[in-house]
C-alpha cells in the first residue's frame, strides 16, 4: 500500500513496543508453567509436572467454572432470547426503560452488584453457600450481552418480512418463533452464547465476593494460587485457563467472519 | 394486536422477573442501607479524608490510564490499519486475546514482569544496576490497568482507522500538510467519536477494576480495594454500600455522558 511508505517511523516503533508489552507476559507465563525451575529458566528443562500439580489441587475449580459457564449460557438463552425478541418488536416506553436498566450491571462495577446480592440474599445460607449464588451473579452480568447481540439480529428488516409471511400462512406464534425466527438468528445466538461463556469463565470481580471456600471457580483458584503457591504453579494454572478459553475465542472469531460473509454488517 | 403485545409481555416476563429479583431489588436495598447509619454515611467519601484520598487516587489513576490507552491504542490502531503483513491477523488476535482475561491474571503478569523474581529485575541485575521491582506500587498498577485496557482500544481503533476516509488524508498531504498537521486535523477529528466511546469504557472499567489491584496487593490503595476491605475485614456494610454507590454512580455517569454526547453526532454521520 502507498500509505505505508508515508507512515512515520515512530508509529511502527510504538506499535512494536506495545506488542512486546502485550505479548511478553503471555509468553513468559506459558514458559514459566512448563520449565522445571523458573529462576534457572529453560536450562532447567521442560516438564508437565506443574500442570499435573495444578490439576491435582485445582481441577475442581476448572470443572466448576466450565459447568457454571454452561449453565450461564443456558440460563441467558432461556431468559434472554425471548426478551430480546420482545424488546426488538415492542414500541412501548417500558421496553426502552427496561433495555436501559438491563445494561446497568455492566456499567456498574461488579463489586457493587456483588455487595447488593450479598446484602439481599446473604441470610439464605443454603443459597448463599451454593454455586447457584454465583450463577445468579454471572447471569445478571451476562444477560445484557445476550439480549443486545440477539436483539440486533431480531431487528433486521428481512426478518420482519419473513415473520409476516409465516403469519399470513397461518403459522402460530410458537411455530413462527421456533420455526422461523430462532433459525434465522441462530448465528447471533451462537455468538451470544460464546460471549457469555467467555465472560462467565473469566469473571472475577463479582465471583470473588460471592464465592465460599466450597464454591470456587477457576479465577478464584488463580487468585489463591498467585497468593500462596510458587510461581511455576501460578503460571501452569494460567496456562490451563488459556487452554480452556482459547478454543471458545477462536470459535467466536470464526463465527464473526462467517456472519460477516453471509449476512454482511 | 393487543394479544400480540400480551405475547411480547410474556416473552419479556422471565427476564424482567429475574432482573427485578436479583439486581433491582438488591440494588434498592444497597441504596437504602447507608441511611441506617445516618444520612452523612451517603457522603462518607467526601467527609473522611482517607476515603476522599482513595477516590482521588482512583480517579487520577483511571484518567491517566485512559489517556495513555487512547494515545497508544490510537497509534497501534492507525498503524495496523495501514500496514499489510502476513501475520497481521494473528498479531491482532493475539493483541485482543487479553480482553477475556480476568484482572487477577493481569496482576500476575505484572508480577512476572516487575516483581521480585521478575524479568526486569533479572535484566537490571545483569546490567549491574541491582534488582529493580515496580510491580507493587503505582507503576505496577498503572501498567496493569494499561494492559487491561489496551486490547479494547487496539481493536476499536484498528476497526475505526480501517474505515477512515483515505482521500481526506491524501488531500491534506497534497496541500502540503505536515505529519503533525495530518494527525491533528485529519486523524484526531475522524477518530473523535471512537475515542469518546472507548475512553468512557476504559475509564469506567479502570474505576471499578478489582482483580489486578487485588493480586498486586498494591501499596497504592484504590477505591474498590477500600470497599472490599471495609466489607470483609471490618464488616462495615453501610460504609461499603455508600462507597460502592459513589463508585457506581461515577462509572455509570461517565458511560451515560459519553453515550449521549456521541449519540446525536453518530446518528448524523
């Protein structure tokens, strides 16, 4: 491109510097999780010993986070998809108000939401001590993302015409919703689900307040290992987090390209 | 038609009920709580110099982080939008990867870089300067927040700069504009909307960030850590509630203002 010649040297230099700042810690942490001894570095040889130690101590947190994220996806689908449809079709002022309110848990720090939940429901000890308490927090936080992503798809013009055609052919609301609308917005539903999954797996601000010693998630375990374990174990654990999250992110990226190609933007 | 709107109401009902029970109601209670300890509790952040200091610390740090993020993110975004190289998609996806990291991981990264066993300490020792650490103070916090915010800015600016009108810049150059003039008169106005929206998100996220500061156990105390300590260590619920209301209002207001400032102009564009 002609432009690249006119780019002053300073800009690529800063870009390279920023890239090193962003990527070096990731590389460093991956490496630190795989070497025998962090202070002697690569010379000490590679090992999977730290990963297996992480799995011994913290595998329950990995399982908990995966299950929690799956339940969060299911919950946000059940609550969010019909709601997104209602908000996309309704012209009432209440719908606009609710749409605004729904984004508040994202605008307000997770700490405040967590505090509010504990103050309101902390006395219900069987709820407070279960994973359901964390799930509720994650749902409140992720629901706006699902509603926004799927709602935008429901608002597409060609979908209105499709829905009208199904209606004029005598399809009931249930048939229209499950047979026409949901298949038409499926890419957005999948994108929203992957988004909710990553948000739930990585959530810390809410979760740290909501967790109990018996309900620990992956990020909670990470915080614990950083504070109390040797640096190799913290690094290996971080590597486990990357392995959990990366496939989902790639899926999300691939889907983004797919949607762009098939629907335009 | 009324039966259709009733159907729409039914569709929204589960989400509305869930949201009312698990966010609205708890937050209303949170708002009411400080009143138990007297009305002054609501403005505790202004009355107690320790909390005021914490708030100003957090505001100052978030502002500086926001400015640095916009500047660096803008430069990287413009550069990546212009350059073509084979590994660009890979680089871009690696640079935006940390978007999904919890704050604790970023705290750990800063420890790997600037902690007692950190990379920088090894480097400075090798250079004969002694072991330099910066992870546990203001520098560490600043770099952590910057690391947390940059991926979003890079992604946003790369997309925005790719959509920029190249002809405008071409015209400016052919009229003899210098590089700085092009930056000042073409890039900055064209990217103003993006900067406002992205800046508000970065600012709000930095104000409320908890995980990074928590992992670094920083000597520089930010408001979310103060809230956490008041709540867990001192069981001072009314005060924790008051401080989180203050914090929540600040983050919500900054996002709200940016959204509405960008709204009409964005609709006109």
